[in-house]
């Protein structure tokens, strides 16, 4: 998993440097400055005098000596425990040996740590009492400078106030950085052009390493001030796949760069001293990526997850990454949920809901009795109130789980000690029980529990982690009865995470951790309130003037843990699973009225044929074009037989065009005002047109005359829809009206009978509407960019979403009515989840998309420039650009699929297929061959209608 891979990468770097030394030997917030080859002189001046060869490390709070011989322990001397620092032989001490040991440094101190003796990771050994160690540098000329540095750092360590210590050490560090710069001789190519250089720190778990950042036109470099663990880190910009701004230590100073798509483990995490430096570097890399990598957002991943393109595990990884969680920052380590609640059964039954934890509640609220006690304390607590005194994710909890694979991190965090043996991660069942019953234990899990690396469960390093009260040694983690092995435990945990139950309820946990129940009243109602300092923006460190208070505050927050960045402010949509195919219904729906394909929709295709058709949509080729209007075309409709095409135009005419004879058959004018849209009623006997003169006109095709006029609005009618004897009309008078209508299909019936059933009021003019397949939902788009989803059964608003910065040009439901797609003048294609009203995907083009068709995954849109664009919504990219017209497109339609796909009880050969110029009129070679579809496109500038053909090939 992420942390394990990170640790192995660091181990590889240590192999490069051939050192036992690690930055984890330093204290938290300590820096490693320089090293010198030296000898540790033991028993100086006696017959037992001994020289131990090694390296002397000068750090901001300690001196560390690493012997070359692995049998010898690493020596760490805290500077605050030093009594005297100087050249050996000064002030009369051992003066007669001064000449012989001219490169000697003497340290007199009261405490020393011995680490990694025989290269074994174990708790540090401490020796106390007044002692003197002498270190002889290979380069005697450096002694004076080293002593001066140590004295300066010693003064900083001995300051009374922690804030003053930090300020002095920071000043020393900045002085060192100012005296150095990036070594440009390390550029990969002499032709590289430097764009930016600044100071920064490379962040790894629990430690940071200062140095210089440099970016060129091809590479990103980081050069550590101390040359550790290697002289330079280099990343080729072409390899970068993702880049994120991070908050580090509650400050917006972090930047994390990934060269992989799905890994939590980044390639470099940088913390800058100035926010502007971070933002400038981010801008440069992001600008580079714009031409190479599509940007991903939480909403884009949500759509992929809903549609099954991402697993639950992958989706949670992406949400963690977007919410500032990083395996480089243990205070913001990725958080995953407990999903299984049964750790006592011999078999894990994933079909039983009782097997699982309630994902709608935080861990602290799972035990009712404990929650009541916490709520009583919460009510009695003064402001600021919080329900839980500890967090669900913190450095201590992360290393609690990972101590067997990352013992050095635990030793670093706990000052050289492991935790008490009885408080270690000994058993899965015990840990779960403590999370349910413990007074202060509310921790969730980490990604490793759903990975494939079992090393964190097994004591493969043979660590001495202590002895429990019962006498047994802490060794491998005890697994639940239903797990035969660590591998089996992880496999079943993954199966549980991807189970139907979790898929149906994971959105509830996301609401708590990343969503709208994270803060505010909804968090209180969900019993999900943590200490205010854990939330983003909970404290402004820049406003704290007292350096001691600032350091104490930062230390407290980093050790306590931090709540993820809030990603969603509305309820998160649930996943689409076979069990819940009609979840887009509002509460007033009856299950029997679930959306089913309409007669004239593209959903008439079989699932296989529909998928096949859309997978070949990029094969569109221009077949023919016809100029049939004098002004802009505004609407297009195709008869069910596919033989006739009806179009409306701003030239105020409705025209009927024969695809077979390629002739204009009729031209009808209802008034001198533009017509805005048209549709065919079932049976193809009547065509309905909306007009800017505020009316809707019904034209009988069979009798060749206007049948009726509906005068229903106070301004232009912009769009109309029809379903099940109901007419839906949108108008610039800021309303959408629903009418009942009885079509005049019999010769003796002249007029329709219309009754106004509902009036859906808006604040501004309505430019487009669309119906769900069962006509129980309606979506409208307004002049000001608002998309509104209506429940037609109750004539109420379900959601109102400000999606666009300009007019909404077109809207449509997905075939399953779960999502709404809208296109606007701002060039955006936005997908909204119908159940929650959440914007779950947004893609931007260089120009407005005026009209579109879509199948829920792919979109075919008509653009302002006349191009047809094929979009991959799940992939977040444009798949194909097809040249169409010379001006903006206004409407698209597909030939009815029933023409090419006969009912199941009708043989394919009985259908008359249109002649296809691509197959030169030949009959299909196979009775199951689906033939081709035709796309009709109208364009508003040249007033042309074009016909595109495409094959659907197996």
C-alpha cells in the first residue's frame, strides 16, 4: 500500500547512500545541516584508546555520530543536554594532547542515546551522567567552523521559550539557504532553460528536508541542502500526471507531484516558505499539464464511480488525494472506513446486512450508550463545543496500525520508545471492540486494510514489541476467525469494501468525512463534531503573534490529526447498483412509475446495440446536406419511419423534407414571427411548433392544415415537449406550463382540448426544457445559467443548481434518469446527479455547445463553430472532432432506432433498411448486423440540414 511503498522507496534511497542514518533519528521539526567524516576517540589518552570510524552529523537540535561498523550503535547527543562544547585541549583540558588531536571536538554532556546497535531497530538506550566524547575530524581546518555552529545551535536549544528556539533555528537555516543556490551543473541537458528557483523543504513522513527547488522547461529538481539521501531529486515534467496544492502545518504552502494516475504515493512533496513561490511553481507545472493531461475533479471521479468505472477503493483513494490527504503527511494520512462489523464469526457472510458497520454514523456514534455519555458532556461544555476528544485519524493511529512495517517512525514519534505492549495493535477484533467501547478511541482505518500487502499484519522484522500482561509476546496481529491467513483477511476485506451493501451505503460515510455532514448543523445532527482546531480554517496561525503559542498550537494540531478538506457541500449521490435502478425518483414517486424507455427515445435499442452504436459514434461521415430555410434553423424532428424530416426556423416557417426524394415537400407559415422548436406527436400525424409570437401551433400532416393554436404564454415560447397526452411548454415569460391535451387524430375532431395542469415559475426566462423517460421529472435551463429539476407529480422543485455563467442552451436526462446534462453559452458541459442535485462532472470547451445527444456516458454535441464533438464524460476528454457546418449548430437528432432494430417478434430481414452509401447498397452480410444510423444536424447560419451516417461494427 501507499505507506509501505513509500517506505521501500526511502529504503532504496538509503541503499544509494549506504547509511544507517535516517532523518527519523531527528526530533520532530529538527533539521539535518551537514556531515563530516570523523573518528570517535574512546578512552582518550589511556592505553585502551580506540578510534571508531564514522560520520558526524550536525543537526539543529542534536549531534549524531554514525559508526561505519554496523555492530556499533549510532550515538545521538541532544544539544540541550550539552554542558560544554569546544575544541579538544582548550582551556587547559588535555592541553598536552592538543597538538596530537588538532582536529578534535569535545562535547561534555549529561545524556546520550544509543540507537540501532548491531543494526537492530529497537527502543533507544539512554545513558545518563556527566560524560565527555571527543570527535576527530578528518579535515582539521573545519573544526573551528563546526564548533562555532554547534555553539550557536546550543544557544538556540537552551532558550527558555520554545517559540524563541524555533525562531533562532529558522534564522540559522535561512542564512544557510541564502548562502547557497541550486547547482545548475546538475541539469540533465545543457539546453534546459531555467524558469524558476526558490527555497523549499521536501516533506516525508514526520520529517522535512530543506533545500532548493528549480524548474526548467523539461524538469523539476530538488537539491537538498545536506545532500541527503542523494544529491538531487529530478522529475521529468512529461512524466507528471497530477499535481495538487496542499496545506502543510495548516498553512497553504505544500505542493505534491504525482507521476502515476491512481497511486497515493507521490513522487515529491514540497513545502515552500512563501505561498507565492508555491503558487508560481504550481501555475507553471499546471500550464504544462494542460497540454498533456486532463484535469480531474472530485465531481469527475464521482461520475466514474457512480457508473462503475471506479471501484469503491479507487474512488476513496481519489477523494483522499483531493482532500489534502497524503502518505507523506501522517497528520493527514488517507482515511478509510471500517466496513465490517463482525469479527467473531467463523464465516464472513457478505449477503447479510448485519455483517456490516453502519456507515451513516461516525465511529463515535456506533455505540448508543457511549454516545449518550458524550452528548451529555457536549451539552455541558462551554464554547467551542466538540463531541470527541480525539480524532479518527492521527499520526499515532496511523503508526499504531503500521508499527510492524514502520517501527522507526513509531520510535521517532514517541521519542525512541514503542507503546505499551497491551496498547499495541495486537488483534483486529480487540481493536474494533475498543473503537466501539473505548472512551477516547474513535479511529477509522487506513488504505492498507484494503490493499494486497500483508506486511503490516506480520512481524516479519522480528521486532521486540514487548510482552503483554498475560505473558505473551507481541508478534503477528491476531486475525478474526473468518480469515484463514493475512492474505485471506485482506482479500475478504476488499470483497467487503466492494460488496453491494457497502456500494449502496458508502455515500453516507463520504457525507461524514468529506461531505456536507463534516461541518455545521448537519455535523451536529449526525453526531460528527470534533475539536475545532482539526478543521481547515479552524485557526489562523498568522494571526497568532506569540511564537510560543503558535508553536504549541501547531504541535497540538499535528499530533491530534486533521479533518480532511471538505469536498462536497450537498448530499453525496449513491452508487448505481443493480438493486437500485430507480433511485433517481423523488420521494413522491411510486415504484410502479419507475422511468421506462419512451417510445421515441434512443433507449428503444437493445442494451448491446445501444452500446455498440455509441462506441462507433466517432465514425460519423457527412452523407448529404440541404439548404431548406432562409434563416437560422431552430428545431428538427424525424418521423418514425425515417422518411420525413421536419424543421423550424427563424424565417417563421415549418418545413417538411423527404429523405427519400431529397425534395422539400411542404412549407408552412403560421405567423411572421420566428419558430423556436418542433416535435412530432405519436403516430406521426401531427407536428407541433412553438413560436416567438407566444403561441404553440398544431399542424396536421395528413390534412395539410393548421389544426389548432394554443395561446398559453405572455412571451416567446422557447421549447416544447410532449408525453402521454401532455404538452410541456417553456417560455421567456419565466414559466414552464403543463397542459393536458387530447390529440385530434380522427377526421371529425378538429381541435385539441387543453387544460392547464401546472405552472412552474422561474425568476428569469426559460430557454430549454427536457423530460425524463417516464415524464415524472422535468429539467429546465434559464437565461441566467440556472438548471432546475422539477418533480412533476407534485409540481415542486427538487433541485436548483447555478450551473452556468450564461444562458443554458440545452438540457437532457440520461437514459436511466439518474443524471442531467446541461450545455451553456459558457462552453461548459455539466452533469448533475438527480437524486442529490450535486454537480458531479464539468467539462469545458473553447466555445459554447448549443445542442447535444447523450447516452449517459458519451456526448455528441454541436458547437458554436459548426463542429460536432464526441465527448467521453467518464474519461473527461473530447474523443473526436467532426467537421460539420460553417456556423453554430442549433439542433441534432438521430433516425429512430426502431427503423433499424425490429421488435423481438419480428425478423430482422423483414425490415426495409435505408440504402447506405458507405456499404454501397449491399444487403447486410449477417442477419444480426445492426446496419447504420443517421444523424441529422441543423445549423443556424447557413440554414442547412446535414445528414451524417455511421456504421456500428461488431
